[in-house]
């Protein structure tokens, strides 16, 4: 086997050095009852080339561009990824290293994390970002747990316009420990309805997503005022599409105490939903309650600038049962890709790319409307919006599928009241010609 | 003494991203804007993030230079204990990058991603076969999230039988994530002391076990590199009071094809695909932490689950007792692809991998036990744990020796863990290292032990070859500077 260096001669030399007659003897101390009596019985090993064929076969069954046109976002977005990022990520010194506990031989990873933290905090408009969480959903759950630690309260309010799968993760994380979750409905504008807040006291946090699951930009200014009417309650702003902050105001600028969400849009392929990247940022005052790793600047013995992991007293390997989170391994390489992506675009490019997404989506929205398709919510959006296809929509959706067009995500599975509603996403990867085809086929 | 592989060479200084570049540069090939500009609600708009503008060569040199300040498994032996830094096969990267995998949207209708659902289904079966347990979820994104899933399964199981239990037993040798995961799920962690052999004593466990205790979390092999020989008696004691046994499988690389975890009395097990199953560690993830359970606990696994009917795969949410969802979609799928590729490439050679991993660790143990204090002199599994007891006499610590090892061209082992061993040096070579490399490592460690006696200051000031000297961690924590 090409991954294993041991020759029979070396094995016998090593066995005699450790005083064993054969390999089985190394395991002789394991109680008989624990042992496996039969071979593993796995399939015969594949050669490199057989594996390629097998995997090509599995991969070949997926509906992807350019054969298909996939107008689906909902937390997983199709964006251009420069070849530079793909190739730099394959540098073995980066992707085969681990957690940079030994700073002197990990300065590459540490500077990358420090730069990532900086770019993310600038993107989200908050003081400090951590080194990453698993994904947007668990980042939101951890943000709510953090808010409960900070405020010493045990109830949170969560908008129904937050990604439904994120809300399920929040429920899974919060329920066993007995925390209470209040849901806030959305209104006819596709925005969160805050009136339910009047009945809720002692909230640790209110979580809202903007742009929300329907693609609608929330009225964050009004919300911030209402939520901070109780000075202790924290505003947790979540998102699935951070590229929107190239056009719209950042969560921090809008008064969020914690911003958290998915970073897949920043240079990561969709990869069937993972690995993505949980972005997480907060205000300086709360950093000691923050979950996750942090890289910080320091100096070496000669006074030269360098970086180390820091504030570890919050973390599980020091604080154990009293840590701010159990997270250890996070999404390091994904954070690296995101940093590369933000650096590749630069501030100027980030704004332009955001604008292209907006313009493409607005063009599609306008054309659909012109052709009699109802837009469900008349609220500003970024690169996603909800259409209502009316009766027979399921048949239309299936017909389009047969023509290799996936016309968004059907919403009835997630919101029973939104039958015949579809969440459409369009990014910079679609050309005007693609959008015209979609309009023609939907209205045919 | 053997010639060492560590040496010094020319590397480059490199500023921070925002200390370089010039306004107006770009490294991104933006697509043409072929639709009209749309009006926008100015009241909602911001000014965009303050990122530096760079061009493509700037980016390439920046990250190439930074990479050269790192050591990875591709550079050399990386014997970080309990992390299983084995070789990461290159072909696995090819597979994860295939268009039908990398470009797959997670919410595609099942008929449009049968190969991917099939991969999930088959990988679950393979992991069940390798561990001896019955059912598997691949959703947890890392080992800690696997632990949390396991604790949620404990909680759901006890609630389903009508009682809420409040405590979980955790040995003092456990990784810190164990008590943190138990706490996150609302349990109070109760520490179990290990015995003078470095393993659990079933009588101590039986004394601590009561009907308020949901079960125990055992790392097996444990963090001292020792097999928990009393695991069955421990499991019996826990089961006798209605509790469950969780096994932290971080060290599963020692026992593939050798131990049957179900036969050990384990009810729930997590694996780290980035350790045992060769997926890259990525400088701190992404990993994957699948959880394997007995048939009785399968109803509690996270949803959705892939089911197979009439040779067709489909997602199913029909598991009313499920703990819920841990990840927005299905976990770190790209990592699952790499682990699946590894298992298909290895087949029953996985057992050889475990045998050689254990042989390598014992070989190092024998090679070094004359010069370093070995707190538990027993046959070890995949790793061996020494201490700095002999070197402390010369005022040389574990940290000094770890830093000096860098000069010899090796990544240091895990140090100061497990906490029950003062000045611990935890060495896990993995099966990827050849006898020749191990001889070089042993020789370097022996040389360091000699230096501790003859020139301790050389160690106090180590490392000497890396780009930076020893870094001031205290200063970083006292005045945190976490972004520029």
C-alpha cells in the first residue's frame, strides 16, 4: 500500500527492538472480549485509477452547471472562485498543518488567521472576529448561548424569517439545557414583525437575519431601537450571504452586538452544504465570553512582531466544563480561503461584485414582474427574492426541471402558508442571456 | 549521531495584507455587467468593507511566503499526540474537487444527486463495519460536535425513558472538549480519577455511578496512549444503573480491525475523520466527527438521514425521537468524500495502518525510555507519553525541549497534556513515518536530552532556526490585539 512505508525487514527489526515476536503481540494486552475475531471485510482496495473512475461515476449524477441552470441559494451560493485561491489552498504547508499551538513553526497559519479576523471584523463592522465556527447555523446557536452568558438570562427571541434550517439547529443546541425560544413572525412585507416583543420580557437576545431567508433586507434601524429598549437585550444579527455587505450597511453599523452567519460565499464551493464557514464577530466588551479560537499579535524574544493563539482561558482545553464553548477544531482552511477571497477582491472589487449580484437579481425580478409573475414581498432584496407562481406551480416547476432549469427552492416544505412560493437566487455567475431563458420558460 | 534534517535557509519577510497594495488594484476577474444598473434604496446602503486592494501576483507571493513559515505533514514528521497527523493522500483532494461534488447545491432534489446520497449511505455502512457499531450519522462537523451529539443522544434516551439525568462521568485523563460538551448539553461533568496504571478502575466508576448520572465518556485508547483494559467492567457498572457508555474515538487509529467497540460495551462512539481517516487538518479544520451508535440508539440520531428504498436514495425526516439538527445541511461533506476515498483505497490495509501506528509508537517508547521519564511503563497503543522529570534537574522543561525539537526539523509533540502527568510530552508518530524517520526523531530527542545536561541555555533560548524566536504568549493575553 503506497501510503505505508514499512517493509517486512523493517517491521522485523522494529519488532525485535520492542521485544515482540509479531504484530499481534503488540495487542496481546487487550482483553479477549474486546477483540474483533473476523477480518474487517472491506471491499478490495481500489487503485488510484479505479478510485478516479468510481468517484467520477458518483459525481456524474449531480445536477450542476453548465448542464443545468440552478437558481437556488437559500444559504448556499454559486459564486466565482479564482484559480489563485484553489491553487494556494493546495500548498501542503498550509493544508496539512494543524492548530497552531506551536507558534514558531506556525506563523503562516497564525498570520492568516489574524488577517482573517481583521477582514471579517471590517466586513461585519464589529471590533473582534474569531477564527471561525463550523457553519452559519451553529454560529447563530453559539451567539445566542453567548448572549445568555453575558446577560445571565435564559430566554431568546428568534425571527421566523431566519433560515428555517438554522432555527432547527438553534433549537437542537438550546433545548437540552432548558433555554426558552420565542418565535417572532414575519409580516406581509417579508420582514420580521416585532410586535410580539411587547409580550416578552427579560430577553437575552433577539436574533434577526438580514438579508433574511426571503432575501428581504430587514429594517434594522427600527429593530435596533426596539430591541435595545431593554438595554441589556443583545441584538444578534445573522446572515447567509455576507456579500450583501458590499452594498448594504454592515450588522455592526446597524447596532448589532453580535454578528454571525455563513461565509461560504467567500471563496468556498457549495460542496453539498459543507465544509462552509461560520463567521462570528462581537464588540470588544464581550470578547471574554466569545466562543472559538483567537489569534493575537505579540513579539518574539528579539522584539519582532509575531502571532499566537490567545485568550485560551475561555476555551475547553484550559477551562474544561466551564469553557465558553466546546469548539476545538473549527473550519481553519475555509477561513483561509475566505481571507484569500476578500484579499483577492479588495474593497473596490467587493463592492462591485455585490453590485453585480444586486443588478442581476433586480433585472430578473423586473422581467418576471413584467411578464406577470408575482413578487411575494415588496421589500428591497440583494440576490434572492420570493416569487409566487400561483396554481399549477408544482407542474411548472417539474416541467422546468425536465428542461434542466431548477427554478429556485419551493418554500411550502418550510412554511406551510407559502404554498406555490419559490425562493429564487441569482448571482454574478448568470448572464443576461441565462436570465432571459429563465423568464421565457417560467412564463411559457 | 545521525545527520539532522533541520537546517536554516532563506525565507522572506512579508507584511500584513493591509500594509501592502494600492487603491485601485484588483486580483479578481470580474464578469461583464450586461444588465442595466438598477436603482437602489440609498438609505439601506453602506460604504462597503475597508479591504486592501491587491493584484494577483501580490496575493500569490503573500500566501506563498506565509506558507513557508509553517510546518505541515507534507514538510515532515508531525508527532502531535492525540491528533493523528498522518499523511493526507493527494488523490482525496482530487475527488473532493470533482465538479459534481464541489458544485453540488445541498438542497437539490434527491433524484439530482443520487451519487452523493449514495456516498453518505455507503460511508455510514463502512464506518459501522469498521467500528462494530450499527448505525452512523455523518453530520457533526468536528470531534467536539460529535461529542455534543453524543451527549444529546444520552439526554434524549433518558428523556424517552421518562427521566432527566443531570450528571456525566468523565475520567481525569479526558480531552477538555469532553466536559465542555457535557456542560453544553446541560450535564454536570463529574471527574473520575484514573488508577496507578493510568486507566479506569471499574470499582471507582461503580461507586460514582448513580441514577442521576446519564453515563460515562471514555476515551479509548486513552490520552496516555493506553488501552482501557477494564472497559467491559466499566460499561457493566454504568449499564447496571441504567447509564450509557460514550467512547471518544479520537484515538481510534490504534485499533482498526483489532477491537470491536460494540463488544467493549460502548453505546455511542465518535470518530475524527481528520485523524483516523486521513483528511487534512487544514491548520485547524475543517474536520468531521461522525457518531456511531448501537441499534437501540439509532432513533435518536440527527436528521435528515439517508434511506435506501428500491435501489434509490432519499432523505428522510421520519425519526420523531431524533435529537434534531447540528448543521444547516449535512455536515462537512467535502471531508466525508476524502475519508470515503481513503477507505476505498485502503480496504483491509486499515488494519495494517493501526498495527504500524502502534508499532511506531512502541518503537519510539523503547528508543527513548532510557533518557526520558516514562510515567506508565506498559505496552502503549498509538502514542507514548514521557515527562521532563529527568531534565528538570538541569532546569530544562518540556517546553524548552519541544521548542528545541523544531531546530532538528520536527514539529513538537503535544505537550503539557494529559493534565494528570506533570510536564507531559505526548508523542504520536502515526503509521506514515518510516523506520528511518523514527530513527532520526529518536536520535534528535536523545541529543536534546544530552544538551539538557551540557548546555541547558541552548534549550532555554530555543528555537534558533525558525523565522521567529520564542513568542511572548503572556503579553498577547494581557493586552489582546486581535485585529489590525
